C-alpha cells in the first residue's frame, strides 16, 4: 500500500534522506540472507559472467530464489552495487528513474545533489511521474561512461515495470553508458528489451528457471540446513514433486520439521502446481498458535508493519513477542530495521487469500485500523493508501489536507498517484477536506463550475470550525485553490486576497510542516503573478513571478518554477524585449527537460513565447513547428494567460500568411473572465484592425483601434502604423506621444515607433529625417533579428532601403525585395550573405556538422548523448544566428562562412 508521495517522499524530493526511512532504505539495500540460505556456487560462477556483459537476466517464477541468489553474488563483488527493489507504483517513468538515481547515489556511484544536478551538463533527477526527458538520461549515460570502472545496477522485481517507455529509456542508458554500467534484471517475466540483439552480440548473461531449480544434491543440503537429514532418494523425490522450486522446498522443510516422520511427510506430499502454495501454507500455519495465525492473517494487508501497528490490527498486545519468534524461525518474516518487518511477498499474497476465506469482510476494517494508526504516527503515504483501500475517503482526504500536501495534486512526482487514489471517492465523503480534494481535482481539469461549487461548500464548512491546527491547515489549502480559481477566472483581487489570507494562516502552523511543502507557496505566487499579468499589472506581476521562479524545493517546485519562467518570458515579449523573452523561454523549456518534464503546461507557455518571437523575426516555419508542439502539450484550456498568448501568436502568424479572416477569428477570446485583459484586448484589436486594413476597409480598421492606448506600447506602435497606412498621420503621432515607455520597453517598441515616424516624414517630403529614423530602426532591430515591422511597412520603405547606407545596414539579415503591407503574405526572397560576423557555440557546431552528414535529429541526439528537444533548441539558435529557416540553408550558410 505504500506510494511515493507525502512525508515519506520519493528520493528526488529536496531535503529528503531515504536512509531515514527504513522502508525506503531497504529498497536500496541488498536483501539479507537467512541462516538457512544455501549458496549455490554453480549459479554464483555463472553470475560472474555479468561483469563482462552489459546486460544480465535472472528470470524465474515467484519463489525461485532469484533475489537471494543475486544478493549473495552482489555481496561478494568489489565493485559498487546499486540495488533497487522495484514496486508496483514505480511503473511511471518519473518515479522509476527517481529511485534508480537514488540507488546510484546510495552506493556511491553518484554524488551530485539537487543543487549540483541543475548545473550545466549534470544529470538532474526526475520531477514528474508522467515522463522523463531524453537529456536527463543522456547526461546519466555520459556520467556513467566517464567512470573508471563499472557500477552494477540490480533491478529486483523488474517485472513490476511493464511500461514500454521505461524499457526504451533503460536500453538507451545501457547502450550509451559504455563500460560504465552492468545492468542486472531480476524478473518473473520477459523484459521489454531487444534481447535478441544482445544475444547476437554476445552481450547477455542469462539465468533462467531451469537453471534456478534445485538439484537433488542442493535440495539435500538445504534440508540439512533446516535440521532435516534425509536419504538422497527422498530428497530427489521432493525435487521431482516441487520441480526444484526454492520456495516450495523451504515451505516443505518448515512443515516437515513439525512432523514426527519428516521423510514420510515429504514422500506423501501432493505437489500439484495449482494447489501447492495453499497446501504448504496450511501445513506451516497448522502448528502455530491461534494468536500467531491471526496475527499473520491480519498483517497481510500491510506492506510493512511494526509491533504497535500489528497490535492495532489484532487489538492485542503480543505482536512484538510473536514477530520476534517468527523472525527467528525464518517463517517468511523479514526484519527491516527499527522494529519494522515485512512478509515475503508470496507468503503475503497467500495469507491475504486465506484472510478473505477465514474472515470475510474483515479486510476493509483492517485497512482502516491501519490508516488510523499510521495517521497518528505521521506516515502520510500509507495513511492515504489504507484509508482509500478501506473506503474512508474522509480520513484519507483529512490526512492529505492536514499535512498541507494538497499542492501535490498539481505538481511533482505525486500528482498522478494522488489523483488515481482519490478517483474512487464517492458522494458519501462529505468532510471539508473531501470537498477540497474534489475541488482540487476539478480545478486541475479546468472544470470551473464543479471546482468552484466544491470550493464554496468547503469554505462554508470551514467557517464553522475553530482555529485548531487541523482547520488552519484546511483553510490554508483552501487559499491555494481560491488563488487558482481566481487565476482561471481572471480575478486578480481574489487571488491577492487568497495570498494575503495564506500569509496570516502560515503564522499559526508549525514551521516544519510549511518547510516540508514548499510547493504550496510557489504555487500561490505563480497564481497571483499570472492573475496580475492578465490584468496588465506587469511590474507587480514580475515581482511575484521572479520569487516563484527562484523558489527552493527541488523537484517539489519545478512545475511552478517553469510556469513562472514562462510568464516572465511573456512579460518580456509584451514589453518588446524579444531577446530577453527568448532567453527566458528557452530557460523554462530547458528547466523542464532537466527535470524530466517533457510536457508541463509551463513549458507550453515558454514554447508559445518562442513561437511569438519567431513570428516577429519572420521565421514562420519555426513558429509553426513550435505551435504544433504546444498543441500536443497538456494545457489549461480555461487558463487566460496562455490561452491569450496562443491566440495572439496564431493570429499574427495567420495574418502574415495573408489569411485575414482566419486571423480575425483566431484572435477572438475563448475564455470567460471576471475582468478583461488590457494587453489581450489590445493585441486582438490590432490583429482585427490589420485584417480590415488588408481587406480594404480602412475606416473599420481605425474604428477597431479605439481601445488601444499608450499603456500597451507594443500594440500602440503597431496601431500607429495602421493609422498612418489608413491616412491618419496626426492620430498616429498622438498615439506614439501617449506611449509610456519609461525606459522599460524594448527594441520592438523603438523600432515600430521609428518606422511610423519615418513614414510620416517620408510622405511629407522630409526624406533626410525618414532615412535617419529608418537607420535607427535598423540598428535596433538587427540585434534582435526583428524583421516583421520592416516587412509590414509597405512600399514606401523600399526606395530608402535600396540606397546606401541603409542597404548596408539591412544586408545580411533583412530580406530584400517587395515589403508587404499589413496582412499580405511575405514574398520568398533569396538569402543574402551575412554582413555581421556569426559566432556559433561549440554544441551548435557539433549539431550542424552532423546535420551536414544528413543525420536526423534523433540520430544527432543519440550521437551527442542529449535529448531530441535539446538538438532542436541548438538548431533554432543556429538558424537565428545564420538568418535561415531550413536545415539545408543552415549547412550551406555555415560552409560559406567557414564555420564548418
């Protein structure tokens, strides 16, 4: 019932030391061998071959002795051994790789901490349960490949991972780790790996069921370790009946020890494969006291247990004595340390089946007893799991809310697991905490009506409670959801009120509880910042978003950090700073990739900003690719900021393609908010006005600009350009005079304003002033590769650009030929040679060199040990520097400039 969330976190959560939790520590430790363990040298010698092959497979049925054999072999190695016992919840890529990274750290093969993992080219740690970026795995492979000697990674119970994506990722790491990794898979099933390739290359060591089976000689030795001295024929007969099954032999030995005639008992034993487990279990339990049998049956609902927890299930006080005795007798009870135990998995499964037969209907009550004890003792993950298994979702939701862990429904490794756990919650759960969990789930799905209704009901119930820590934690959780609801409805005052209330409530909660959940504060700041951005309060938004982007907490806060960085990039873009916007957006996407988050909403906003920048640089092909990528990302359809950002970018791209009707339609708002956004409305007005102007309706174009003012500088200069084109130079000048830049606006504003004033001067006959203004615009635009304003300027600018010195300023980055008017498609032009020297980074050169060899992005990524997205990022940067939009042009231009 354990799951990787809450207080006993997955090992990637910042500040968590898995060694402090005996349950987690056991997952990374070699299993202990009991006193009755028999070393089988023939298998150990075979396993030694694993040191010379990249992959080793130990495949056999449950109870075949795979784990103890591998643990015994690994204990004798002089190499670092990273051991990980896989659990059912580890099938999601992010969770699986988080534990793999921690197992490598525990054995000393990796020393990077969370902070170091964010350094350049260092392998970080996954932070999202749904996916892992290729760059993270490539960094890990490179790190292993650089080792002086190999590390042995043992994945026990690997059959619990049945996700093809994990298998592909594991093969990628193994293939690129060189001699630095020896992978050993201990599994019941055939792994989803191309074993035929490894066999053909003689790179696979295999130990399978037939080889794992005990020989008569080995069975005799095992029986002697259990105090049974049988003649060889009796041992051989037992091997025949059990087919050499290790668990069956051991169970048989335990049962035979209680018999007055062990040899006859074993001879008459019926070894039917389908009933052997139940038969042997009955024989093992037969000699036990009623209290011992009852204890074993009841603790079978638990993954791990201590005497006090066992007593809570039996309602007695004898568990400590009984468990110690069972452990001494090796009765399939394993000690984890610190008085914690667990049952052998097979034994536990059989016991649970007998529990349902002997005590029908008791299982749910046992889960609830366990949940109540675990909640009092502070074990949140198991509390949630057992509360849900027992059907008491009020208990589970109350534990989640009291621990301030509700933010994990939105971020980190635990979102999917928590959502799935509460998926079975029915209407009978009516506590405020249950309504908060329902509201969180609905808001995460952007089901605003349902979410707001549940949030209102929870708020009303909480208003009737006192100020004890429990209700305070619930109220603080409520403020997080209120801030999110305010963000989704575009209501900044509500978001800020929620944040202010949260600040007051924090004073009444213990510091350690707040420190364990940094994601709550980071999410609150992100929601407030997004709401302020929507309202057009750019400076206030930037202040809080910067705090959120720099939030501590490692993987717990990676999603709000990435979202905040995407919002900051959009702020830069809306203020006319294309270069800054691009750098922030690339940083947001890279942060998501480093954390293994290929598809977070925040990275989608970053890509939208990159697409908007590409449109302004008239790299329209790149813009389309980026927009297609964002269309595949999970997004909050009712989140106003990214929705408006996408409408702005798509409509501008359509406008530049000459699709005026589609552009006007695409810019229409698709979300309903409490207040209108001044920048979103201004952007929409400019696009609709430009479309009307292109369609020959100048009066309508001017009318649509009535709401555009100087408080939106980028939109104001574009609107001024439309006013001039519509024959209203005085209105254009007034609009430019109203622009409030105050030193905060970037080149997009200064370039647009200069071109508008230049057109007015040119049309009034002042060519000298027009040339001076166009020259200034060219100088400002060249640094940013800002082409769109010049291509939209119209025919008046052509004679100016055709003559020196403006021609020299435009040459190399600004296409020559006829410029477009508003909404008219850009005409294809030949690429001129670059005038400004180009400097490519070393990695950009590496990518271009492989591009010249006709390698695909996937092949380049594999060759350089980076992700495909990283390759694309380097390509985009190289395209921008070389002023091209296609691969072939990039290679040709780089060769012409002597860069390849």
